[in-house]
């Protein structure tokens, strides 16, 4: 994520802004060019959801909704107290996830038909009142491009309860979106490409292992004691698909956060003093390279990106501890996990080269 400028006065804008706090101009985010524009000028209009869920993106030309909202298939029942507030939080996280996809040059397009495998769709649902038949719950997940999310995750207390219940180090709305989107792009980028699939299996394992049985075994027995040697999270050990989705999500966490560090012009100093997993050390150069979202950016080797991330995550965790807060990034990146992250990075770098990292509207695969 980066910082933005008001198109009228040049004052700083943030990704969720709908109005400039300096000149009071009404602004809209243009995802095709990763910038803000003035509302109502040049045929630019608010998304229909501006008044419904505080959407601050411009409507796509010829459409009532913006590029993000047109992906929605179902939204929560707004007559239920609290659901509108939950939906607003869900949409904020979804838009940040989509920002990263567009920055990487990935196609982000709605399904042409509900049953299509290609294209994205979102269902934002709530548990049935009273638990429903058999005490059923809405489960967050992915299936053929349809991503379902339980809007209860938008409540911090409920999300924390589930995090503790599941024994997770980290659980956020943005993390959910990035993880589930990882499943979708595995289907699009790896599944039907023999060369990529072979490289994936050599690093992540054989995806042909029965998925349902693997998940049952994981929930019954948990992860093996030394799981941190080869996986970014305990859940990543359950199946190669989950390992991929977790690794994909972390790659987006890392690159998105480092883009903001670059936007804030924070130098990360030198790495010679950093002791972290015996990974390569060297001079960061004191400044981040342009992020993939910036035109003309030259992709960096992931080794350099990871080196900066190790500095930043150690600093962030230490600062949080000084404030009595949990670590911002409570994960260990082993050499094997670094190789998996590099695999994701090289894949996305290849996609960016193929697409020119353009943010113009792209058709689905």
C-alpha cells in the first residue's frame, strides 16, 4: 500500500479517504490507475455502494458499481443490527486485498455466470439466527472463485475468540481474503501449467493427497512438533494447498507493508547487525525500490525483499512489546519457507512481465 495525493490541492490522502481534509474536495479512488480523482469530473461518479457501505471507489465506466463491489454476489442482511458496520469493515479489507492483486498485474474480474470456474465472486454471510438446522455455521472458504466470508469476523472480540479457539498466531479480515484468494490463483496460475505444477510439488508437496482426509487428520492431531522448519504456520502443514494459500498471503503481507515503508520514506538501515535464520545479510541501500504498483518498477530478487522484511518485522515486534502489545508479525521464516515465498514472488514477477503490470481493466483467465 502507498500514500496518495489529493488531485485538487496535493494534500496527502489515505486509501480509505472519500474527502480531502485540507480542501474538502470529494475524491474517489481509481483502481485502474492507482490514484484518486475528483468526484463528478470527467464522467467519474460514485459507486452505488457509496452510501451503503462507505465505498470510496469510482464506478466503472458504464456500470453502477466499482470494480470491487461488482464482485459481490451476496451481502449480509442489513436489517440485522450491526451488519452494516460489519459489511463496511469487510469491504475495507477486501479493497486492500484487491489493491495488491492489481498491483501484481493479476486479472480481477467478476464471474460471467454464477457457476463459472473462472472469475471472482464474494458472499458475505452471517450465521443463521439461533444456529440454524443442526447448529450450522457459515464457514469462510473458497470454491471455484467464490469466496465466502462470515461477517462475524468483522467483530474484533469474536475474531479474537476464534483465533484463540483455533490456536492461531494471527487472524484478520485482510488475512482471510489474501488466503482464500491464494486458492483461486493457484487454480488459475499453477494447476493447469505442467511446469509450474511440477515446481510447486517439488517445494510444497503433492497436491493430489486427499484434501478432506488431510484436513481431518490435521484437526484431529494438529501440526508436527517441528512444523516451523518448513511452514509459515501450523495450518500450512495440513495440505499443500493450504501451505500455498498461507505462503501466498504472507507474500502479500510482506510486499504490501514494505511498499508503505517506501511511501513513508523509512530507511531500514544496515543488516550486518541483524541475526535472523542465517539468511543472507548485506546493505539495504537505505531506501526501498519502487513497488510493483509503480509504473516502470524493476522487480527485485526476493532475497533483498526478505532481508528488509526481517529488519522491519524485528523492529515492529520490539516496538509492540514496549507498548505491551502482541508481536505485529509473530512468525518465523525458515530457509524452506523463504524458498516457498520466493516461489510465489517469482511467479508473480512472471505474471507482471506478461501483463506489463498495467492496472487497466483485465479479463479473467
